[in-house]
C-alpha cells in the first residue's frame, strides 16, 4: 500500500474478524477495546499465510493492496507494449501521455496505478487483477516481438479465465456453471489448475486471436 487508506485497512480488519469467527458471527470491530483494535491492526499488517485459504489471503492482501516486488515496474513495461493502454473496472490507464510525462520508477506512476486499482470494489478480485498483471508482463517479456493493438481489458481476460476454469470444474465435479467466483478466488495461483494457468491461457488466446501485431523488434520480419 503506497497511500495509507483508512477505509482499506478497516476493510481488512473486518475480513480478519470474519476469518477468525469461522461459521460464527464475527465480532463488531467498533465494539472492540482500544488494545484489541491495536492488536488486530498489527496482526492484519503482518502477513499471516499459514492456515489461511486462498480466498482469505486474497481478501486481506487485496484490502491492503499488497503487490509483488517490482509490480509497478512491470505495469510500466506492459504499458510500453499496449499503445491504447489498460482498462479495468471502467478506468482507463492510457499509454500516452503517461509514459512521456512520467518515469518507470517515480512515485507518481505507482500512485496512478494504485488509483486505478482502488476502483475495484471486491478486494479478492483486486488481488486477481494484480496476479493477472504479473502474468501479462511475463507473457509479454517472453514474447518480445508482440504488442497489443487495442486496449488490454483486464476484466475481459479474467472473465475468460474464469469461464475456462468453470468448464474444467464442471467436468471434474459434475456441477453446473455458476456466476459466483468464490471457487476461483479460493484456488491457489500455481499448479496445473491454478489461477495463473487460466489467466495465462486467456492472455495467450488473446494473442493468438490477432489482438496483437508484431513490434518493431520482430526478429522474423523481412525488409
């Protein structure tokens, strides 16, 4: 979290109380003593991954906008390969004048990205978007000859990944497809059927369907 956003921290604290309550009614945050609130805040700000479901992890991390090391640099690198910018939750981050007015490492750019992410209401969905941006940057990094022609619609990519996840889930569990994404949020990122595999597949399908064009550095181009 680059800015101290009180609303996000309170949201994370409420999620923590729900996690601790399990199937019972969660404690009311506003009924806790000052010492209990202080301890809860310390617990929330110190990542506790053991014994937590992936849904719980994403709820807390998304509430606090925790991001992987180098995350904002990777978003910059994505923008370099997306002439029409990035779209998520109705917010457009344009390539220009962003790249010409800022630098990769300046705080203003990181804050701009965080402001884009704050428009996502669900913290677990916000964390999936963070994971998607990391996947997207890696795919583009490994395919330097490609760049996007149109805006990168992150919501669309997540929807396609979730639909593919639902198809597999239906085959394995014999269940009908549902619009509710809890099972997706509760799936670990790594592994054969991890969220990252579905996000990667969605990105690659977008590439193969012609939403990209060769960049100027295409080693296979003939003049």
